[in-house]
């Protein structure tokens, strides 16, 4: 277990022992090896293009974290990419404080049930996501707990599956701001086994087109939500769950510029639960 630093390009001696000597991102495998089990890799501010899909699964319990909130930006602007979190042999991976651009889906392949985590990230899109054969959040044998994270995808294709097997996903204190283009013939939905009762908590879900969220059971997120807010999320999300707000604009400060703070008059303020 060790603390290692990484930057878009090598700093100083490039051995990862400090910010001044950070590894280059191209040497991520070396950083992962040095950090080891339950270690941490701090990403210095800057852009980290993938040049293809990426996997964060260097060691069990390894944390990948932006040194400053949203200062490290993952992904390739204008090109859809995939970030795989964990693997069948690596578990307990943590992804913290990053901003991502055009990472179209987050796949979870860890062996554990719920010990892979994402916290305080900002997920954005500049181009439409093409996830006809996958999902924004895809789980395999393991699970993923997401907290304090903003998910702001841009959806243009029909057949869109937002969650795959959401019984292995949880979202707490998160915000979904779903942007669409045109009418989606098969809407926004989930695939696989229905979510659990703990699926959504203290979370705001907004879509810019009420008609683009499925009104059948696979678009029914509210039934699996507690102390959440739904706005323009389709008629299936106009009721259900526990202590939820329905058809209520959360009043973001400036969502067009990724400012998802709530205005003082927001109905969502003090509507959550600490338990």
C-alpha cells in the first residue's frame, strides 16, 4: 500500500513519489504496481485522454482520485469511450473526484457484491452517446455504489439502456440531468433484473423531454427510490417509492454550464434524509 502521483505527462524524475515527480499517464501500469493493494493514485490537474477504452483495476482496494475536485479530466472529447471499474480478479476499486468527458459507459466487472465505489465525480457529454449494445452503468458479477456524483449524459440514439442489472447499483446524493435530441422511439430504460429498494436515495433525476423516458415497467425508477426528486422523467415516475417529489423542477443554478447547485427556492432543499 502506497501513495503515488500521476500527471498527463511525466514531472521531474517521473517516478510517482510526489507531485513534483509524478508518473506520466502513459505509465499508469507502473503507478498501479507501486500503489499496490489498498493504495491510492492521485491524478494531478489536466486532461487524460484514453485513446481507446480504459480499465482501472490495478490492485484490490486501489483508489484512483483526482487530487483536486474535477481537476483531472478523463476521456476524449468528441469520441465515446468506456471506463471499466474493477475486474473478475480485482475488487474494491474506488473512483473519486474526476470529471469525465464523453465516457459513454462505466462497466463494473469486480467479483464483489457492492465494494466498488464512485464518489464526487462529474460525468459530462459533448456528443451523443451510442449505447445501443451497452448502458451508461453496466454491471456484471459485482456491484457499484455511486455517491455525490452528477451524471449529465447526452442521449441521441433509441434503444438506450441507462442501467444494466441495476439490482447491483446504488446511487446516493446524486444528480441525473439527462439531455436528449429528438424523440427516442424506445426511450430511456434499464435492462435486466429490476432495481432493489436501495437503488436510488436522496437523488435528483431530470430529463429535458418527458416523452423520452419509458412509461412501461423498465422506465419505472421511482418505485425503487427514497427521498428522491423526479422531473420530466415520464409518467411511470409520477408516483411510487418513499417520500419522493414528482414533476418538480429542482431549480439548478446553471445546469447548461455544469453548475448543479440548488437555488435557494429549490423544493429539493432539506427534502433528503440523513439515515
